[in-house]
C-alpha cells in the first residue's frame, strides 16, 4: 500500500468508528427512554392498584 491508500483507509476507519459511536449512543438513548416509559407504566399501575384496594388506606 502506498501513502494515499493508507490515508484513505484511515479516514474510512475513522468514519466507521464515528458511526459506531453514534449507533451505540442511539441504542443507549432508546434503552433509557424505554426504561423511563416502563417505569411510568409500573408507577401508574401501582397507584391504580393502591387506590382500588381499601386495605392500604392508612386512615
């Protein structure tokens, strides 16, 4: 390989690593959003269950 081929390879590898970084960050963001949504659904379910069960009334 000559110098120009090495430079092009380095640029391509740099672009691939940048794209992989973006992909990993997108997957992490989607996972955190999903966890937040699931937590909200669970909290809503728990509140509804407690409101429907009179034994949990402290008064």
